C-alpha cells in the first residue's frame, strides 16, 4: 500500500528532494539573490495543527465518511504557493468538517443528498494537486463543508480495443490508469506534471494539459463521453466519435471545476503504446530565435510530442545549459512508423533559424540537456516546499497568445512581473519563460518568477506579484490560464476574460443543476 499524501507539500509522505537536488536548488537560489538563505521556518507537523470542531457529522448510513484529524488536515489545501503560506502559519481553520471516500457512484449521490439536507457545501477532490485554489473547502454562509475524495473510484472498468477506448472511473490516479491499460497495449497518453498525484476526473474538470506539446494537448480531445452526478440527478452523454447535435453536454462539464457535478466515469479515447521514438535538444542564440523555429515546426504539420523551449535563465536554473543559450527540447514518437523523417525535417526548421542540435537518437529525449530538463521538470514541485522555509517566493503562471503578438506580449509580462517583484520586496528578482505547448497559431508561454520575501509577509508579497503579472496577461490579450484551471486564485482575471453573457448562462446552468449552491462555491462564478 502506498504512503499517504502529505498534509504539507507535494507528493506522499517520505517523498521530497534528495540532498543533492536540494543543494543544487539552494545554490542556484543563493547565487540568484546574492545572499545566504538560512532556514527560518519549519513545516507543520500533523500533531501541532489545531482544527476547529466539525460543524456537521456524517450519519451512520455513510460509513465511508471520516472526521479524522489527518483526513481533515490533508484535505484543507491544494498545492499552490498561498496554500503553503497558510499551512506554514498553521492556519487550518478552513478544514472540511467531513471527508467522504465513496466507493461507487451510488455513494457519491448519497453524499450529495445528505449534504443538501445538512446544508453543507461539497468540494470534489481528486489528488489535491490544484495550484490555483481549486480544492479548498468553503462554507460561504452554509453550515458545514464536506470534501468528496474519489480515490476509491479508481478502476478501468471496460476496454474497447476495436474502437480504441476505455471506460475509466473518475478517481483513477495517473499511474494506476496507465498500469491498467498497459496489458492491452494501450495508453491514454496524457501526462501532466502532476501525473502521479492527480486523477482522470480532476484532469477533465480542470481542462488539464498533458506533457505532449502539440495536437492532443488538452484532456478535452480525449473525452468520448462523460457521466456526472449532480445534486439534481445524473447526466450521461452518448458515446460517439463526434457529433454536431447542438452544444456538447461533455463540453459543459469539461472545465467546470466541480461547480456543476462530480464526474464519476468517462469513456476515453486511447492510443497504441509508442514503440518508435526520436528526440534531443537544440541550442539557440536567444529565446525569440528559438520561438521562430518553434513556429516553423508547429506550422509544418509535423506534430512533435515535445517541442518546448527554455529561455537562457530557465535553462540555467534547471541545469540544462550554462545560461548563454536558449534550449529547445524536441521529440517525436509513434506506435506505427519510424519517426526519423519527421525529426529530420523538424531539425531542418531549427537549423534554418540558427539552431545547433545535440547528438540525437531513440533515447535522446532522456539524455543530455533534454534529459536534465526532463528530470528537473518532474522534480520541480518538491522544491517549493523547501524554498519557502527560507522565505523564497517562487511560483509560475501560464498563458497563451497568438504568434504575431508573442514577442511584445513576452516583454510586457516579464517587465510587469519584474517591476512587481521589486515593488513588493525591495529587491530585484528574476522572471523566466519557457513554452509548454505550441499550436500553428500561437504558443503557450509559461513564466516562473523568483523573489526573496520577508518572513511573515510572504502571502501578501506573492499576491502583489501574481496580481500584477495576471493584470498584464489580461491587458495584453492573453488567457489567465492555459492548463492550470481557474480556481479561486485566478477568479478576478477570469471574470475579466469571459464574456458577461456567458457568465450569466453559466450561473443559470449552476442554478439548474445545483440550486442550493453547494458545489465548490466561489470557483468560476458566485452562486
């Protein structure tokens, strides 16, 4: 049996950076700020966390519910920087009163029915990996708060090898999902950074993006049909390869972030497991030149599985390069054919823009600069929980913009974020950029900011920096999120991005499906 999820920090109990990894991250941070970063805080131990008395209690007819201290503490926060700040302050006042672990769809419906009668809000919880305030329980004037953890709905129930699809329960974690598909020679091929600690239902509810940088970038394209339990009943869409029959019921639930219902299962489109691979890294003199090469690749119809670029500072921070060059991580894969011609053509696009390829091969995506970056990418979330103990503010935000606006957009965002760091902390910080996904009409830039904060003021300083950054994103025509969802952290900017009449229509759907306003209040809209 695997270890429990942490009540503070990323992953499961006992997991974290190795001593060498932590030393590398700390050395880079100390060099960045020109200061010795002494640890001035400690992570909260479970026994020192005080929780309020539960305001509602589950009846005996729901024996899968718990008000245990660990269960409540571990479901208080997601994994965002402000979540860590409040946890570090031992502020667990918002803990849920009850955590439900339903074992089937009928028990999900039973929890919703009881919560309605008990006047308790309901927060769906997959792996709790939200980095935007999407899983924190809120009462919003109601008597209590219940979190529904779907981990027990973790099965691949049926596999259709002819149509290449599978019926999968919403609480299935990424590794378990792939392990159950592997004997069939199939894969969902959706690998977000949170893959180990997130679930299918969470990916669908947040319109999550995977590692793969082109073509099927979001979970949207992989959903064949959905089944969702709402306070007013069940919604199930018909299983079809495509349909033009009005607005899609699936699309209403994809990205709904738990405000309309709880996704219990979905038919998902699968692919054969790849056997042909080619990849490697390409060096460029600067980030904008690398971006023009990416545009050439993306508009050539090659559809690489990976086509990310790191600016020189981002490449240096992860150990992928020495800080003098931008790096492209490029890869192709297929279950059907040799991908060498596709890789060769992509490298031609790169050399047309002055790119210098590293030696490549079938495993080059795991070697050299590409391999170093890949490992750093997977381990990044563990660094935040260590650096915050030394008053370091480091966070990310991602967006998307069309190609013709990208360079001006990039400079405006970096400038606004850098100015905000100096205004909030009195020190110079650092803002870096990489691409996570690319499309023929534009990239998805992903920004990381680093600042040295003041113990006791980290939350306010983070908020000032992030707010200025997202103000600039909206003012310059980008989206508040490309694949991290809206949650409560991004709500003010989402409100500015979406059309007002669409917000009214969404509120009408909410009122129809959740008339008491119990499901995840404050996310996307106000009840």
